[in-house]
C-alpha cells in the first residue's frame, strides 16, 4: 500500500480557527493541499494563515498546477444546516472534496456540562416541593441535545455521513477522514462525563468505519491526543506575554525553593501565576481544561504543531487509514541515559479497543454481522449508501 498524496487535494478542516487544527491547516497548505477552514471564528493567527493563502474565485481546480489556497466558512458544527452549507461551499469553491478532518471540539463548557442541567429560568425559581429544582427543559430544548455532544460527536458523524455518501459515488477522489477524539475517550472520571462519553462515541464510530478502506477505498483514522499545549507565540506576542512571564517566574520560583528550601513552600506563587496565564490565554478548549483540571503551561504535553504532525502521518502513511485509533502523548524519555536523545519523546500506540470485545465473539465479528454486512458492502461498492425501502 502506498502513501496518500496530499498535493492538489481539497480538505475540509473543522476547528481550523484555533489550536491543533489551525496547526494542521498550515501543514496541509504547506503540503500543497487546499483547505476550507470551518469554525465559529478565526483566531488572529488563523486569519493570518487565511490571508497568506488567498483563493481566487473562478479557479475551481486549485490542484496540481496551482498554489494551494484557503477559504473560511463560518460554521457551527453543532448545526446540521450549517454543516450542509459548509459542504456546499467547499464544492462550489473547489469543485470537489478529498479530505475531511473533524477537529472542532469543546471541553464540556459550563453551558453544556452534565453538572449544570438544562433548566428553564422559571423552573429554577420554582423548585418542586421536596426534590429541589424541577427537571423542566426550555421549550426550545425539545430536540434534547447537549451542545457538547452536538459539537464533539453528532456534528462529526453527520459530516462523515455526507462525505462517505459523496465518496462512494466518486471513488476516484480517494476519500480520507480523520477524527479528533482524545485519551479522554477511554479514561473516566466524575468531572467531565459528557466530554469523556462524547469522545468515546467518536472512537467507536471511527473504528466501525475502518472497513471502508478495504471495501471502498475510503481511508479513516482517529487521533487520541493526551494534553496538548497550543502556543500562539510569534503570531500574537501580546497575548503570549503572560505565558512567558509565567514560565520565567515559575522557573525563578523553583530556583529560590531549591536554594532556600521550604521557606517559600506555603506560598503557591505557581498557582497564582497559572491563574494569570489562564485568564489571558485564548485557546478556547485549553481555557476550559485549565478551569476544570488545572493544566499548567509547563506540564508535559505536546505542542499543537507536534500533534498536527502526528495527524499528518495518520492522513498519509500506508499503515494508517483503516480505522486505527492512535494515541499520542509526550513522555519522558526513559532510555535517555542508556541511548541518549531528547529529554522527552512523542509516543504513539494503537489503542487496543478489541481487548474489550466479549470472548464469545472469538474476536471475529463476522459470526455476528455475517451476511447482512456482506450485503451492505456490496451495495456500498455499487456507490449506493441508501438501502431501497422494502
Ligand atoms: N488540547 C488538548 O489537550 C486536547 C487533547 C485531546 C483532544 N483534543 C481535541 O483536539 C481538538 C482540537 O482542540 P484544541 O486543543 O486545538 O482546542 P481549541 O479550542 O484551540 O480548538 C477547538 C476549535 O473548535 C472550535 N469550535 C468549538 N465549537 C465549535 C462549533 N460549534 N463549531 C465549529 N467549531 C467549533 C473552536 O472555535 C476552536 O477553534 C478538539 O476536538 C479536542 O477535543 C485536544
């Protein structure tokens, strides 16, 4: 199997307005792939990227012979009408779509956390007797959707559904999908159960679609990063000054403590500085994570670019594309003393989700799915996604 060629391809990247997926957008553009940047807004550095790769209307095929370009389509990926509009814009602008990166995500913000149930203001002011707040949703919540799920799970699935139907009819386009899950998809805790569950669902979905490469030539993979720090240094210095101040003072404080021992131990300057940093940092997801779990900027983590480089490997390398669930994290290099090398390394592993399969399956889902799945595959290979109504 050969590597996937990015030059001349057209990608939709959701969440491209910030963080990891902005870094990935830059790498895709550098590799010669044009990008439709879909996000609710662009951070300044993403706007700069957009400005550096202007698209000239009328030039539909920004392919082999042309410089790659970027366009911004304002999109709330929790809204299916806007996902549809995103797809149509991509087709109108470039005439085709080869790659879909489902990168947009939120970390269970206060507006959509399990621990803040959706209540109407009237129900809050009129608790039912004896049981506290009455469980009454706002009238416009009739659909029953958590935003955390709408953005992290349902939106990516809907965009994938549109893409797969399109690529079944256009196998020559070599469809390629990447999903952003997280290690949070298989670790658990009370603090953010919606985030964990929303990412677990994406892992299961991506793994389920893995067979599309073998049967229909459509690649898919899922990346599960651990902590990623997204530094905007160099693109927007004023917003990075608190970060630099934090890092400098934090190191200085550690030095003082090393020299003078525990005299300073009771004063947690580090904590105060991390609040200062959090207040000024603008990357939305990291901001939420910091509020929840106190991730500090000098905690061990990947940079946005390092994470995006792993994402590029999943999009291109021949050993990926069959629904692999790939964890990536920064770790201390335990072999450094023996073999030298860097203090830290980026570790990748395929998350062994199959180990959870019940033993009676004998690790062979064929026995359960068997003939119906074979019929589905035949239909997909004929370019038909929808079953005829019987
Ligand atoms: N940063 C981490 O430590 C980390 C770890 C594991 C997984 N991830 C995942 O990586 C992806 C990127 O995260 P990041 O760290 O770059 O965070 P980020 O906040 O910088 O990027 C997320 C982007 O998604 C966009 N977004 C949010 N709601 C949206 C909506 N309704 N419609 C369209 N776009 C929307 C935001 O505007 C933002 O630009 C996310 O899916 C996240 O869950 C991040």
